């Protein structure tokens, strides 16, 4: 879940608390911010003139490419009712994912991401079900990483969340880039056939060079799949968005990721770590392994 952000790395740690306090907003986007009407020709995103980088003391308005339709449709309602009948809880709803209408809306690869708890073994019930597990870093406990990697899953996902330089400002102090990198490396080491996957959120104040360096380190660590999405401020308790990255820049990073050798790169403003996990390109990547 994308929940925190910052602008740049301060050299001194003494002002870190003040810096975070200053970045706390008066409120995150509300429902209306995510409802889009039809955009007229003159309001295409390429012509958007609003601020994309935050000035001190302000909160950026959502640009048009981040506004999504209210989820509706026959398949959306069917899937929602099925989940209610089965008493299943999904990350899609609990994290208020902006792609829920697209993923639940229909099509052959419509997806709902569920939180699986104890005593649930879908792999053994139906061997054709592919399992992707989004894991924590287990505080660097590689024995725990190994246990999960060897459990029979198909995709081992662990998110580094942001570039190396912003880790200590954005993430829990107990987490860091090297620890996350070791998790992904170890999963691949103990189970070479498992797909490893990670996600980065943009709009925290990172530079292009920092993004490139981070992607390079991830690729050198053998990470197979990469997703990049826009950081969104969920509530007033969370840090403000520093920049809204344009769809054009996300397309650029998708090309960079593919050129670097990632088996699968999904990059876009509304992309999240489980975005289109069951799509053809993801399944193709799995079949290649």
C-alpha cells in the first residue's frame, strides 16, 4: 500500500522530524478527486497546465490522468457479490485501489487480489492456480524468506517501495534497501524457478538518476518483474505528494525497464504491485520460466 513520501535526502538527521511534519498535508484526495467526467479535447493530459511539482505549504491537485470512473458493470457487481457471499476480503477494496473498476470490470483476466490466511492451500486444491505472494522483509530473517520461497508459490513479491536515497525517510526505520534486496536475492537463490517481483512508487521527490540506479541494482539482483506507480496521499496523516509524474514519463521508465532485461515491466500512474497480475504478459513470463 502506498502510504508515505518525501522530497529529497537531507544530510543531517536532526531535522528529519521537522521535515516530515512539514510534509504532512491537510488532507488526502477524497472520492470526488477520483471521479472523472468526460474530458473535452482541449483538456487532454498532454495539455494540462496545472502544477505537477509541489511548492512549500501546498497540496497538489489531481491531474486528469489520475481521475478514474466510479466502478460499475455487471461483472464488477457479480465479483463483488461473490466475494461477499464467501466472506473474502480483498486488498483491492481495503487499500482502495484506483484500478478496481478495471480489474473487476470484466474480461478473461479479471482479477481480485485476496488476503490468504491460515489453512488455505489453493495450489494443492487446483495445481493450475498460480500463486503470487507479497511478502514483508521478515526483518532480514533469510530462513523465513527461504521457507516462503520453497512453499510452492509461483511469484515471490517484495516491494522496495522507493529509491535507495529516500528509504530512511519513506519506510519504517527497521526496513532498508539492502535488506529488501537481500530478500529478493535469497528467494531467487533458493528457488531459481520462482519469479521475483518488486514495486517502486514515484512522486516522492526522487531524481531520474536515482530511479535509474535503483532499477540497475534490482536487475543485477536478478529481479524478474517490476512495477512502477504514482504515490498517492491516502489521508491527512500521510505525507504529501511531491510530484505527479506524467504518463509519458511512466512510458519512458517502462521502456527502460524492458531494455534493461526485466521479464515484465508495468509502469503507469495507476499501476500497483498486484496490477494485472493475471494478464497474458504475466502468464507468458511465467511460462517462459
